[in-house]
């Protein structure tokens, strides 16, 4: 990489990189903020743009703060720690609004107030890499380095739940003493309200000494170890076997959600509670209504909706998740007005949608790919009066918003939820209302 001349940063992109122009190209510069004067070194060059790293800061912006994590800049887990946390949310709100305008050609009638949570120590789910480096005779436990397959040498992590962050160094010591130290590529973390689970991906059997060491560690640090030998279906508890089940709760709705370590839950349980509360206020479910919860997962929104007395159908593509969601409905005594169905929503058609029935309202919470096939399947006969759309990708939300507007909906409101502070990840929520007498 060759250091270039000074440039002034004009704005930020969706990944939090500074945008500047030089020699007729757009330059995306990691570590630079709007209004700053920096020098940079390019690591990727294309005819129209370059990707670069800031090498020197000549003039700092007022929004710049000292990163709290000692590994910032090396670890690839965060990209916004050098930016004031309040400004991070403002940047994400701008990204959402610009995406809706540029991609979807739509503008919300109302901007919802941003939802904030704690800025540090919030992450309760993580997949952490493990690597024994023979040349250094050292075990590394951490996230990957930025733009690299190498594992960062981490002693702590400021965004992980504090207890888990404090285990990085002890885990490195533990793993270094195992016979499978070079056959243990990752540990997956799942924090519950009554137990913290660590899933070890092992590619060789544990020795008797390994098992003794793991049991002693679990007792000392009050965690539960699980083992995974192949795919997700091979995840099994190891020790202690009498540990409480993993679960999180939604107290406002008197809902408790048991889950297994490999099952999807939000990484930020505190903000998840606020998100569900906002979604339910916007959806305003009423007793007697029929409501569909698409991409329902374990029932994170389904069960709070059911608690209102509405009749709810949760639809999910995974048979295993549907089974777990049914168990959670029974666990919370909500089976009477809750049912689930397994269906590939990425292949939804106008002919297939009516088979689910007619619904007054929808809640959609898709993965990053969005819900294009589902919204394209809407006809006058199946169109709900109201759609609450929870999104983890502003680009696909904007794309789907354009489709919904074409089908007779107005974008009533939208706003961001800072589910992942210190990162560029944008979580948002939008409300679409069907316009009376408007053809779909």
C-alpha cells in the first residue's frame, strides 16, 4: 500500500468508511470521519474507486472519540468505535433514509425516534475463532483480524457480555492444554438468563484428561460446555448436564423463550425487549384479529402478539424451528390461539399465499435477503391492512418498500434500532398501511 496525498472526507458510507474523491475516483477510507483531513493508503484499486486505510489524521472531527477497545483497528468485529455513540445512531438513521430514497424511491411520512441501548457489553451471542499457532506456541481466542483470516490476539472484548469477555484469556489457557488444541477451530457463545453456554467445535475426540479439564473449568467459571463434532445437528450438551435451559424473557408480555445454543436469537436481549415492544405498539394487535408473523423463528414476535388475544400464524422455513416455536407456545400456554407452519418464504407465489388464509395484519422479520417473493405475492384478496416490517438490511428493506408502495401501500413510518452499537450493522423497523380503495 502506498500512502497518498491529503484528502477531505465528505461523508460516510454504509460501513462507516469515510468517502473522499481523488484523481477522478471515489475513495472509501477506513477509520476516517466526515469533515476530517487525512492521508490514506489504498489496499484495493478499481477503475472507479479505491478501498483504503487512513494512515495519518491531520484534522480531526468533533465527533471523533478515543476507541474504548485496545484491539480496535486490528480486530474486524467493530468499525465505529472511533465515533461518538450518539452520532453512530444518526449515521445509521441517515443510511436508512438515503436507502429508502435512493433504492426504493420512497420517503416515510414519519421518522420514528431511534431506539438506543447500552453501548458496551451487550453482545450475548458470538462465534469466536480459536487457533493454535505452532510457531508462537500460543493459543489465540478472538475474532478475525480486519480483512484477514488470521485470529486477533485478544485479551478482552468491550462489546461481549462482560463475563464472556473476561473468559477469553482463561479459555486460551484451557484450550492450549487440550489434546485437541489444533482440532478446535471455534467456540460459539450463547448467554441465557440462567446459564451461559459455550459450544466447542471439535474435529477429534476429547481425551479423558480433556474432559476432566473442561469439567473443572465449567465448575470454576459457572458455564456449561456443549460439543459439536460436525454440523449444527450434532450439538449436544457435555457438562454440566443438569444446568438450567437457555432462555430469554419478554416480561412486558409474560413470555419466556427457551432456546438451544445453535438456534437464532437476537445478540442483544435488552434491546430485543424494546424492539418487540415497539413492534407490538405499531402493530396494535387486537383480540379476534388474524395476524401472520412471517420469518417467525422461535416466536419472538408471535407469542407477544398471541398474548393480545389475536389469532396468530407463525411461518418459518425450518421444520426444526417450527417445532421449537410450537414448544415455546405450549410452554407459555399460548397454543390455543397460535399455530405454526413450515414454508419456504423465498419461493412464495400469488397462488401459494392464499393457502395460508386471509390476515388483518402482517409482521415480517426476514434475514438480510429481505422478503421480495412474499411482498410480490400480495394480491387484493390477500393484502393485509397493515404491515410491520423489521429489517436487518436497509438495502433490501428499501427494495421491498418500493414493491409494497407499487402494490397500494403507504410507508407510514420508519426508524432505526441500534441493536449492534460500535458496528455498522443497521437494524430498522417500518410500517406500511394499505391505502383505501387503492388497487394492488
